[in-house]
C-alpha cells in the first residue's frame, strides 16, 4: 500500500533491502530495465577513468576508421574515438529529458488532481484541452520555438513542457475521481476534514505509483525526441559531444563508416529501452494492485 | 448528438485562436526586426538603408498596434493568405498544400502498414493472454516504443539501399521511395496500436455477447470475427487519429533523413532559413490540423458507435 | 446411488430416453483443487420443463455453461458426462459443438442487453442459428417472422435496431427469437427474467410456456425464484453447494419439501412474517459451503439438525446420499420425515 511508503515502522527493512525486495517482485522487464539503466549510469559515472581516449583528441589521418583494437567503436570524421565520446559528454540529451519529465510530472499532476477534485465545467474544460493538446506533436512546437528563439536548453524545455504535462494530468485526474468516489473519502468530508488533508493523505499517495510508472515511459519518449532534435542540429551545438549530435555528424559517412551512426543510435535506443522497460514493469504491477484495491 | 458536436466545435475554435495568437505573438518576442530580416534576406547585405527598413515596416504594417497587426494577420490567414516565404518568395499556403500532400501520403502509408501488423498481432496476443505469443508481443511493443526513427532509418538505408541496393536511400520519386521512410515512421505507432488492440480485444473476448454468439452456434473464431472485431476496433480509431495528426508534423526527422519534401521538411527548412512567415504558416497548419483531426475523430467515434450515439441522442 | 432410468410424471407418457442426461458432472477451477459443481446428476425429458433452483453461488449458472460446453477460461469439466439425445457432449470437438449449439441446444441469459453485440443489428444476430443460409432477403423475412413469433411489435423496424434501442424485455424477446431460430429441442434458460420488471417477467414466462407447448420443447430453467418454479416447471431440482439436494415433481415438492434446505427456501420465498414479526431467513451463507469437506454441506445452517442433536454426529461426518422417496422424488438428508416436519408444527 502507498501509505507504507510514507509511514514505515521503525523496524522496517532499510531502503536498499526494500528496493531489492521491490525489484524482485516485479515483472522481468522491470529487472531487465533496471539492469540496463544501472549499467549505463555506472559506465557514464566512471567514464573519466575508463574512457580509453580523450574524447576531443583529433587524429585526421586515422579518421572514419572501423573498429580496431585501439578504437573499439572506430573513429569519427575528425578521428576522435567514438567510444570515449559516447561515454564522456555533457549528457545534454539525458539531462534535459529528465528535467522535462520532472517539470511536466509536477504540472500535470497538479492540474489533474485539481480538475478531478473540482469536477464540473473546470474538469470538462481541462480534459478537453488535454484531449486536444495530446495530439499536438511536441517536435513541432519545439522546432517552432527554436526557429524563433534559436536553439538552447530553455527553449527546448519550454517546448517539451507545453504539451508534455497532458498524460500526467489525464492519469492523475482519473485516479483522483476514482479515489473521490470511494466511501471513505466522502465519509472524511462529511466528518469535516479539510480538503487539503484529504488530498495529501488519500489522493496523492494513490497517484504515486502509476504516475512514476508513466514517468519512466515518458522519459524514454523524451530521450528520443531530444535526441532527434539534436540530430537535426537544433539541440546542443558542437563541439560538445552528445548522442544526438554524434548521429547528425555521422550521417554523411553512413556508407563509409556505418558504425559511426549505429553506435550513438544504439546508445539512445538502449537508454530509452531501459527506462521503458522499467516503466512497463511498474505499470503491470500497478494495474494489478489497482484491481485488488477495488 | 448535436450538442456534443457543437461543444467540441466551440472548444476547437477556441484552441485554434490560441494557436493563432501563439503563432503570431511568439516571433514578436524574439529580438529580431522582421523588416530587417526580410531586407537582409533580399539583399544579403548587413548594411541596410534605414529608409528602406522604415518603408518596409510601414508596408508590412509593423507600425500599427499589436492588436491591429494580429487581426490584420488573422484576417489574411482566414482568407488563405499566409504571406510569402522569405526564402522561396512563394505563397506560404501553396507551399504548405504541396508539402501536406506529400506528408499525408507518407503518414497514411506508415499508419496503414502499422495497422496491418498491429490488428492481427494484438488480436492473436489477446486470444491467449500470458501465452508465448502474448509475451513476445509485449516484448516487441516495448522495444519498438524505444526505437528512435533516426536510428532505425540509417540502419535500414544501410541494409536495403547500400548493401542490397533494392530501395532508394533518399528522395521522393515513385512508390519505392516511400517504403523505407514509411517503415521507419510506422514503428512506434505500430507498437501503440498493438498495445491498444490487445487491450481492447481482451476486453471484447470476455464480453458476454461473445458467449451468447457461441451459444447461437457460431464458432469461437466466427464470434470474434463478426462481433468482436468491430467492438475492439473502437478504441483503435481514437488512437489512429492521434497518431495521424502526430505523424503529419512529427515526421520531421524522417523527412529530413530521407530528403522528403513534406511538412516536416518545410518546418525544418523554415528554421534553417529563418523564414518567419513560413514558420508561422507551417506551425499553424500542423498544430491546427492535429486539433481538427482529433476533434473529427472524436465526433466520428460517436457516430460509428451505436451505443454512444444513443446515449448522446437522449 | 442409483440413477433414474425413466422420467417421472410427464415423462411417464413418454417412453423415449431422456433428451438431456447429465451424470456425475464435476466442474473445477483450473489449476486449483477446488470444485464448483461436485457430481451433478440431472435429466430432462422430451417436452419436459425442469427447474434448477438454488441460491447464488450454488453453481447453477456454471452448470448451465458447462452443459453447453461454454465454460469461461479458468473453469473446466473434470469428470462426468453430458448426453444430449444420446450424444456425448463432453470432449466433443469445438467444430462439432457449433453444429449442436443453436440447433439442438439453445440458451437464454440473465442480462439480455449485454448478451447482444452493441454494434451489430438485431436481425444479423437472430439469423445466425438459421440452418440454411438463403438469400439476404429470405433470411431477413425469416428473422421478421421469428421476431413476430415472440410477440415483438413492428418486427421489421426492430430487426434493424441496435441492442441499446431495446428495452430489457424486448431484448430478451430478441434473444428468444434467436434461440428459437435453430428449432432446438432443448432450451437452457439461465435466470431469463431476473433482470426484468415484474410485469415483463410474466410476459416472458408466458412466451416461454407458449413456445414450449408449440414446439414440444424441453426447458432447463435455472432460477432462484420459487414462484416461477411452481407456476412453470414439471420437475424441480434443488441445488446446494454444487450438488442436487432434492429433486422430484414440482407440485409435491412445493407442498411437502423433504429436505430442510428446500423447506427453508420455500418459507423464505413466501415473505410471510414469522411469529416475532421478522421475515424468515436462512442463517449463515452459502458462500462458505464449498469449503466444507466432510458431512452435509448444509449442516451448519440446518434448523432440523439444530433441533435434533442426535443427528449431529451423522450430519457432520458423512454427506447423505440422494435417496429415493418413490415417484421420482429423491432427497439427500439424514433426517427422518418426522424430524424434518417436526418443527413445522
């Protein structure tokens, strides 16, 4: 139950062992996703020590080489080591996606819970807006804003936020209405409990798990979107190494050095796959407990 | 019924107005002076004659108030006049119309292919929940969702164009140039369509009217075909509209990779060329179209679902 | 226990073998050692109306689905036989069953509106059991005839309707028309009137009765409503916790029920207040009866056993067999007649 997560008794097992128990109880995709993401985080964190080369070091004579014993994933058009550039980087794609997920999560949940609590016209209006906005591709908004203001992290963040809040709002609103309809909430209100109390004590804890689950799914989606914008040259600017940007730089050499394009794409794919599997694994169990609760 | 249509239409109009305000106002918030931008693009000279700039400002109506400018712009836009592209000097509307036809072809091909795979696959997976095929389908869905087009596309070009040489790697000539981009574009909708079909069909397969149909002597497969598929396809329609609207504009990456002259490419070029009228026009067209398609699908859903039709009629 | 070889009362006129013969039917939950129907014996003669009575959870609806081999996933027939006109249905291939369902054996269900496909018109669904698929127009005319036959006004318009445009009673008439389309010999009706208004209930029952007489139809009527049983059925089988506890000719059983459970059911259905002003009820619930593993499943709720302490050892140790009282009347109880009727005075 969600309340356990808030009020754990003093003799409850530690955070780590609880995390282990939680992971074991999940669908296998959750465990596989955690394994992928953990491995990637470890590699990136250790990058300064394990990266075989200086990611910026150019070697114009050894450019566009396939995999060798020295350069495991080959070299790019400036002779830089691909593996090192994948490992070290400002991780712009990942960071901006994560920040966008957190912001949209907060905004969407607040709007959803408020709409669900308010009901009536406000609810109807909010949900119709969600219905319509959800179909607007975020890439279009992003490109429009970039076209006007130029590329930059703030532009990108605004673009991702404008429509990104909608899935959370829809979900939070549904959960809120479901909880609202339960007898004990009405009983609590009849007994004169404050609305805010009901909201924090009963509604938000019920939202935590499903919303966390879709956050991971959305994170995967954002990674792909931001990577795509970088690929178009509308994200991070060179010479900062970034996964999406590496794709763009590699495109002219697709035939000569295919790995140059396949490698960064595969990394984005793996990262997106990892978080998607985590989200899916959580979602399966969440819906399972949802059935038990009703 | 009509009440529902009216309600959806009024929300649609309100949203379109908001989109138009955004399209008009956002470019004003940047530091650039449109008159200078236009002149620069015409003369490719950074030392502009101040008088020329001033006269162009008057000509463009930039000396009027913002509201007057907006309503002037909106009035033209409603009459189909979205201005002229800085880059090509062509009317924005005709450029959009040409690009839209291309994107429409691409999107419908991709979605048609996605449905062709998703409907049977989702149905089969739902028929044996927890079975081998169901597990494999779930895995496929989760994997396709995470596959970036800009990774799949180059790999497919590598295999089919460069190695096998059976399909063109880029361009827009004939049906064969449609295959690879449509394939790349179809992956994620395919995943979501399969997921939604599976969910809808597993609901339908447990529906009482399937048992009743079997009690009337239909085989299980006949019951599902005659009475399950239509009910199961209702949620898929909503999803189809969502992706149709999304793919029309969201295919920027694929259109750029394959050099396809569609809406995505138009938008991208507008950014690269700093072509504000084209940017505004493409933005309004794409977002507006997404909203219009979505509303249409919403109303259509009610029309084809007899039960919904009845409920709203009362 | 002995199995009946001939059908009593009405069936006495009819020397043919019974139309439906169920022997030792057991339905279990897949993967779990739990039975919902525990060795059911049941016969329905030609032209006979048999009522299967019990509380919710007694396994009567599962029985209906098991007889037509339409059990949902998770439930399966573990043992026993279902013979329809001498033909074994258990283990018959799905392909052969499609020739039997809708033709030899039709069904009516409790919620007629949810039993119709909401997106498909009435005439399409009614036409499905028709044996020969003629031209579209001929089929439609046949459907209109069928709809008229079950008393649907303006049948041509109704044939083109969707299920949400029909009232509950009208939907049940449509289901009836569909059930009759294949000219079946047996109709299994699972609580066909429970979800309907009382006045509509009577109409549907009258329709059932008319069709039964007109076609010499056999009906297995599953219900919990004893007033329907006494008005409608020739024979009654009372089911408790997955087994028959009493069966026999309806008039006799309704007048002099032998099993304490049947007695209690009849007393409750009369809705006549007892001496203290309370409405009669059976203490306890049937939901836990399936988990009782020894003795009579009804023992914990039995007022006869409660009144006669010397019975307790027998009732709680062994489940009584279904014993004949003559005239096709059989009951499953340790108590003597005197003990059973003693408390009625």
